[in-house]
C-alpha cells in the first residue's frame, strides 16, 4: 500500500492524508454494497436495495416522522423514502398517522406488527454481527467508530447541498 501511495503522490502531488482518506471512502463504499447484499439475504433490505430495517429502527428510536423529514435525515429523495414506506405500509409494519403540525403531510409510525418484525430482524442481524465480531478487538472497533463518525461529519459539513455546501462539480477546493 505504501508504494501505491508514493506513486500516486508523485503523480498528483496530493497530501498522503488525502490519498488515505480517499481509500477509506472507497472501502466504505465497497462495504456499503456488501452490507446491502447481506441485508437482502437477511431480509433487512428490500429486493430493490432499500433499508427496511434501518427505516423501522429510525422510527422506533425517534418516533413518528414525515417522509420529507426522513429523506432529509438520510440525504435521499422524498420519492425514495415514499416508495420504501409504501412497501412497509403494505406489509402492515408502518402506518400513516395524522401530523399535528401539518394537515397534509402525514407521519409514518411503526405498528405493533412492525415492532415485532423489527425485533426479529434485529436479532437476526445481531447473530451474524456477533459471529463476525470475533475477528476484531474492542479497541480497534472503537477507533474505527470514532474515525468513521469524523468522516461522516466532515462529509456532511462539506457536501450539504441543501445548505450551500462547499463542494462543487469542478473539484476545486
């Protein structure tokens, strides 16, 4: 890996930390696709790749939310969340409830059936994660969590298109 870093540094004159962070982002991206595939096998993710477990977990932890609120939290389109919500409503895992703050924008809420399904999904995920965890030490995982949190916050601050983020398509810093 060090040789690859040196070659790339000479060609682009980039700082080593920038090159390494790019590799971290590529690993995150690769992990995302592997995680989504595993989620489909474990029935935590829809056939089309949307995270049903994640949405249900969000509603369990944070209470009812509107589709636009969830879309903003996840940096995805409202239509993407609506499609997922419709599927989960069809399975009776979510329900639409009145929104006291807005007449037309109803809120999504986990149903009792959805809570039971979320518990089953969470147990299934935990069993597999616990098996994988044997190859890692707690200090290593804590450092990884802290680093990934910093990366996520830096991305959010830099990319936030809705708030006039600092990144542009022309790749100028």
